[in-house]
């Protein structure tokens, strides 16, 4: 079992940014377990964007696991 925190680094994000707190404690995660977390993002421009700038922190050992890209999102302009 490990205790995890998810951190978003705004300086590494482009086009789509996290809103609110830039970190969230995931709590205890068991081996082969999952944990659902809810984050809100703010798109600043239309287009295909990588959601990146994420680090997973092991709260006990302080070991950091940098994630290259979480996913891609397509942001469309609202038609007027």
C-alpha cells in the first residue's frame, strides 16, 4: 500500500490548465488498486491539447513519478 498525492505544475501546462488547487491527496492506494479523483480544467484556446505537467508523489518516501502526458483533449469553439 502507498499514500499518494497528485500534483499539477502550471508552468508545464499549455492550452488547458487545472483550476482550483493544483494538488490533491489520493490517500492510501492498495497494490493493483485504483482511486478516482475529480479535477476541473480550464481551456484557454481551441485545438488539440496534451494534459501534462503531472507528478505523482509517494507521501511516505517522497519519491516523485513524473507523468509525460495524461491524455489529450479536443477543445472546440462555441459557435455563436
